[in-house]
């Protein structure tokens, strides 16, 4: 015998709530089934496609994203690309890919968990291939570029990958969109051009390192146009109405200051090693090439000390 018995009223309430919960679950399932069965896009599907989509949606709701993606892939392979259900499946895969690109972990070999960056990239690439001219294809490419940029803060090589992805977007999508009336002219090119310039600029690590990403390589003049400075100047020319909004002038000034300080630092290096003549050459170069920079003022001061003059002019 139990010492404590649940009051009959409480027991009745529990049973009623339990029953309602079951009814609601069945209602949700029935509503979903009704929607699919009533859809004009559902009826023509093969039995295999219907099974794959139902399974994929169930896995998606349970948060089993890796398995859900595979089931959506199976469904998409046998579905008409013009179908509403095809577009919905791509949207679900896009959501999953964003989660992976944001660092959501996946299980490997049934034991280990790692961040799902690579999986997210592959899913987005497939979405871009399948979407054709649909907006989601562009969005997928942009999400990959953004993910690379974010990871570039911790691993420099990802800035190069982001740059290449933005270049792909600019070259592939912008040309397509400029002649496609449903799209806003040039908007993709604007974002991609900014992304390319941003990646080149953010990859610069300081005066101890090469500045070719900022202004190009001296012996390869055409490299200037794919440098941070060249890309920002191109943006100023092509999107003059947006220059102030994105502070392009401020970015160009910062780049000039960084390159000037790099040259000044080289002069200081020669100064420390006792090669005053080489140091003076660099100081003079800073004053000549970057006259309005802070580094030019410091170079002028060093030349005054080295040469005994009151002021050095360019």
C-alpha cells in the first residue's frame, strides 16, 4: 500500500492535459500532412521523394542537421527545380549551413565533434549550384565569404580565401545581375568590391611585414589594382554616392599612414644598425611620397638631427 495517494481531481487534470498534448501533436502532424497532400507540388512527387522530404523535415525539427542535409539532398535530386517544395528544401539547407558556418559542431566517426565549417561551405556551394539565378544562390556565396572573413581574424590565410570568394562573387554574379532586371543594378558588385578591399586591408599585420596587400608590388604595376588602396579607389570611382557612407576617404588615409610608417620604420632600422646614409634615404622618401602623413613629420625630425639642418622639405 502507498502511503500517499494522488487526489482524484489532480489525477483527472493530469490525464486531461496529457490527452490534450497528444491531440495537439497529432493535430500538428495532421496539419503538416494535409498541407503537403494539398500542395500541387506534392502530388507529382515519387514515393521516394515524398519519403525523403518527410524524413528530412523530421530530422530538421529534431536538430539532427547532418542527417537532414543528406535527406534534403536525396529529395532535391528527384524534385522539379521549379517546385515550391524545392525552394523550401534549399531554404532549410541554407539555415543548416549558416549554423555550421557559425561554428556549430558536427560528429565525426560517431565519436569526435568538430566545428562544421567545411560542411557549411560544401552545403552553400551546392545551394549556389542548384539555385541558378534565385536570390538564395547569391546569399549562399556571400555567407561563405563572410565566414572566411570572420575566421581571418584568427588565421590569416582565411583573408585570402575570403578575398577569392568576394572576387568570384564580383566576377560571376555582378556581370549577371547587371543585365538581369529583377536584381538591383550594381549592389552585388558594391558589396563584393568592399569585401575585397576589406580583406586586403585587414590582412596587413604591421610595419614588420610586407605592404604589397596595401599598395601592390613595386615590380608588378597591375597588382596595384587588386590592392587595398587600388580597390578602395575603384570603389570611389564606381560608387561615388556611397563614398561617405563607407568612409572610403578615411580608409585611404589610413592606408597611406600605414605605408608611410612602414618606410619610416625601415629608416629607423638602418639608423639603429649605424647605416645613417641608408636611413636618411628612407626618411627623404617618406617626406617625398607621403608628405601629409604623421610619419613624414617624424622623418623630418630624424633628418634634422642627422643632417644638422633646421627643416627638411620634399
